[in-house]
């Protein structure tokens, strides 16, 4: 039986009438395969799309790290923008789109690898598509070349510390000092394990090695730079996926905050936006994890030439800043997790604050929050899709709002 693909779903799979989900297909294609429930397997492309290209990575069909390498770059850009348009339209909204900012290949500076001990050695890589099977990725076209060094590190960690029954999650990030590695899913720490891990950090020239968030060895500070400020984030702290993506988000945030003298940065993390903004404005940074506000504050205190930064640890889901707390600010930046910021947005909509820059990693929750702001008197002036997760179905954006 053949199927005609009508569109792509939010996970990047082609969708035919039924619905029937067909991975690695494109709209307009006629395909055949074996239907298992609603999912098509053993897919054969009978009539390919003109937008289909040869995947640049030889691991694409097996690895689950990318979903869209079979489509040309222009198609992927159009599709990601359409995902945002559709989310906005569900709330009766529309907005001008600025040109998409797509990170280049081999630009990812952080990734979480899975590593498992085998009978003879170990294997490390990413999970297969819709599977918990680990796929080795020696020729990955996604990760920065320097980050590829994390693969043998993950293998060595599995050999030395893991059982054959379970897998380790090895989160690796590039820093000025080298690889910053945090391992989760391993056995409880004890004295002998600490000695083994310290030896591995030395053997693989790691900047820092942490186990379940506890620092085991720091050979060099794993410094990250936000503007001209150097900070050392806590193990496993959130950072933007690529330097190019961070620069694109920051440029639009800085533009939206132009002329503001007092800014509140909500879900500030370690200071991605706070510290560059402090070069020209006072910033009140609010973040739920005290470990992040601590390093943000330390970075600001050691820097020179910045205006005042106040870092406040606070759970914005349970205790959002209220309108009376927001009245002293003339602009806000908000960068919530995938769930969005429903409680905080409700307070912003009722506050007198005139400008907001919203950074989002989920178009659906962004559109929900944008609708609340617009109902509260804001105008959505425009947005830009920032494609840090190249070839994936993940969509990020940055938007600006003003109140008349």
C-alpha cells in the first residue's frame, strides 16, 4: 500500500491521512512501507520530493540526534518558521518574521552522550531513533570537533565505572579550560570511585569532572564568557547549544533592550543575557537555582566596567514577580524552560513595564504566553527563529513586545 505525505508533524515525521506517521519523509512524497499501528516502517520512497537531499551524515538513518537531514536547508528553515506561525495562529496571533539564524554544521558545544559497558570494552554515542539503543557516531556532523573528544571520555568512564546492565549519561560541554563533564546515572560515590574518576580526569585532560553534580576534579576552571565577563557555571548548568545561536539571541535581546536603564532578567541562568546587558544598564537577575545566581554574582563582582547587577534566587513558577515589584523596571527579558512562564507572564501582563524580550525553546508555550501579553495591551512587534539544533525538530525563537 502507498501513502502520500501531506505535512510534517512537530517531531519532524511525515504525516499521511490516517494519521500515518512516516519518519524521514517529506510533504508531497509517495511512500510505501509496513504499517505498525500508526507508524510506517521499512519505508520506500516511490516519488521523492524535489526538496529531498542526500543526508550529510552517514549516521543519520540510525541515529536519533537529527530528524531532518534528508531535507534541504531552505525547507527546514521554512518548516521551522511555519511551526511558529501555526502556534501563533492557534491563538489568533501573527507577527513579522526576521530572517532565521541557523547555526553551522559541527557547531554544537554541548551534548549528552550515552555510554554503556560491553563484553570487551564500551560504546558511547546518541540513542537511535525512537529507541534506547546506543548508536556510535564517530563521524557526527552535528558536534563541534573539540566536543567529539568527549566520546572516548564517555567510553573510558563506562569501562571503569559502569555495569553492563545500565548506561551512563555523560554531559559534556566545551569551555575555555577544555572539556567540562558531568556524569549521571552511575553508581554511588565512594572513596575508590573518587580515585578512579580523578585518574580519568587526568588521563583525558579534562577541565572538570563531576559525578551527579558533585565536583570530583577541577584541573582548570571551565570558564564560560558572557560578554566580557568570565564565569564558572555549576556542573550541568544550562548553556545555549552553539556560540552562533547564543550570539543571535543576544543580538536581538540587546536590540529590544536599547535605551533601557533598569532591566529585570527572568530565568536568568548563569547570566547569558544579564552580564552583557550590564555593560549599559542596571540588571536585576532572577533565577530559581541558587548555584547559578551565585556564579552570576561572582562573575559580576570580578568584572570591571559594568553597572549594578543584583542576583536573586527565586522560584518564578511559585513566586513570580508581582506588578508592584516590577514597577521600577523599564524593560524585561524572560527566557523560561519549555513549559513557558504562565504565572510570571500573567504578572507581566498586569504590570506597567513597557518592553519585553522573550526567548523561547517551545513555540506552543510561547504562543500561549504571547496571547496573554497581547490581551494585556502589548504588541508583538516581531520575532526571529534561531536554529541552534540544526537538522532537528527543535525550534527556538526570540521575540520583542512593547506596550503602547
